């Protein structure tokens, strides 16, 4: 057990006084003070063990000894910037390139997903000679100014929601709740045509699109899986207009989807982005990230005449840690584990859906799974308060899960990759019991579901009486770690 430096109340008081008020915390009514972690578990100051279902940053498991030792060993030898030659930088780039299509062969190492996506925009704008960006509704790409501008997930929350005229928002390719759904004869084409029409509108005003950017699977947008063929069609429209396709793998890369090492590969072997960004899981908690692109795009960036330099990006310690993460993924077959355990988790959740009318949809790939809660399966009325209640009840039972999506009604599973079938059994069992209680409190029947028509018969005021977590306190729910 790690010794506390401060009592929990002292930590809360100092945080309140010293840390910016915009820096939110999980479970604000009763925050958890974590003091150590290992594998898929985190421990608070009282020694209570929490099952972590949300930390995709700790990709190969919290405090994995191989990763810790690799970083400590290199830190004891040398850490410096990339203006000096060092083997770790080129060896790591070589290892990463082996996981990617051959066209993606030039690397820029940086320190965070936000920094990676900001650099990707610079590359695209230099290549195209244009400023305009097409992004997806509900997308989140980072916290710096250039990325808030292209992140509807963020700017839609502003009092006077707006975005610059050079940012264009296409519909999220959500086939459950979106404009074109699973019953559409060709949802991929329909959603791609929306991007095509945006590009034509930009061109009609005498401008040009620099890039289309998308998370390979939308995370903050609600665990959205684009229909097969969507990216290929979008890329065709964008490239014909002289722009580039940027695939944001910050949340979903490094084998998380199970079937492939990179989530963009789910679209098929015939799809290769022009730029790929990486972050979060790349360093298993160590701050590092990467941008990879084609030689053609890299050469265009070099013609700007401006040297690109990053003090810490690609330093020997970061690259040693990155190499260790790749080693662990291979040695422990974590990509295969994501496929097997993720498939098992999804099958358990699908069975739960048959039992619980609150569950409207199960979607995802590997260990990246979303459970969308609705009050009515016909109207798709978002069960936002109920999702918040689930998160709070799970926290009381020592399970960490988050909810997100535009209506904050999608439960998000993205645990460390060492997550096991036993863990899946445990959390789904807890979820089953909690949903049963909530459905009883709201008048929904949890026994059989017919025709997808179930309506909440109690008001939210009545439901609020049954919750110890106060459904109106959305700060209680798990929120995205950015």
C-alpha cells in the first residue's frame, strides 16, 4: 500500500484552491482518491480495489513491470532531445512502420493526442494550400485551440455555439441514431455523399478542403462504428478535391479492436489514410504520441521552409517505453485477447439487451464497446439520467465505467487490454442487477420485450427519489479523460 501524503479532505481542499475550476473530476460529490494500480485494477487510499473499465491509456495494464523497467532503465542512462542521434527513435519508428501500410512511412513524434492532431492539421494545410477542414458531428480531437475549433463535442457546449467558417461539420455515420440507419440500403454511400456535398459547397465559394478528419471509431461521440466502405468513399471525394484523409487513432489504436492493429483497417485492405495520429495507449500512461504520413505529404511539409522541432517528442525514454508497449502487446497476445474477450463481453451484453428494455443498442469492436440506453426503443429517447445512475451505482460496487455520446447515454467499455472474461462476467452481472432495479423504479418491465415499445411511466422526479447519487448531478457520471 502506498502511503498517503495528505488526507483525502486535504487533497480535495488543495485541489479546490489551486487547480483551475474547469478541470473537472470524476464523481464530484464523492471523488475517489487513487493511490496505486496494477493490471486492470486501481486502489484507493483505503485499499479498496476498483475494476477499471475505462482506462484505455493504461493499454497493456496499469504499471506493467516491463514498461516501467524499460523507462527507468533508459532514464538512468540518457534522456535528451531528438537533435542528437539515438537508436531508440529510429528503432521505434521502424517497429511502428511494420504495423502499418507501406505508404505510411514518415513519422513525427510528439507528446499528446492533441499535439498529434494539431500537427496533422498543419501537414494537411501545407500540402493542400488550404485552411478548410471537414469534421464529424460529435467529434472530439483534442484540447488546443485548433482542435476545439474542429470538435463539435466541445464547441456545441458553448453558450453561443459556433465554429469558424473554415470548419465544416458532416453528420456522424451513426447507423443506430443518425440520419441514415441500419435499414438504409447503402448508409456508407449516403453518409459519404454528405461529405461530398460539403466539399462542393466549399468549392462553390472559391475555397478548397485541406482535410477530412475522423476518429476511426468515434469515442466521445458514442462508440460509433462507421459502416463498411464509408471511409473509402469519403477519401475518394476528399482526394479528388485536393485534400487529405486524417485518421485519428488516439483512442482506438494498438490492437484494441482485436481483428486489426489499427481501427481504420476495419474498413478493408483497400483503405489507407493519408495521415494517422496516435496517442493515449502508445505509452501506457507515459505522455507520448505520433503522427505518421506518406513521404509525399512529408516533403510538402518540408517545403514550408520552417524547421519542425519538438523538444521532448521522440526522446530516448519515451521511445524505450513505446518499444516496451509493443513488446508486451506481442508477448501477451493482447490484440488476440481483445478479440476474444471483447467478443465474449459483447455476447454477454447482447444477452442483457434481450432482457432489459433500457438497452437500445450494443456496438463496438474488440475491447471498445458501447451500450446505448434508451427509454423507448421506437423513439430512441435517450436514457441520460438512467445512464448516470448506472455509472454511480457501479462506482459504489467498485466498478469504474463512463458514459458519453451527444446525449450522455452511452456506457463506454474501453478497459486495459488485460481485461479478462472473468472481469466481463463480473461487470455484466453488476450491470444486470442495476438495470433491473432502475427498470422497476421507472415502470419498465425487464422480463420480456415485445415490438420494441416500452415507455417510462414514472416522472424523473419520482426516479430521483430512488437514487442515492442524485440523477440531476451529471458531474457524478464518468466523463471522457482528454
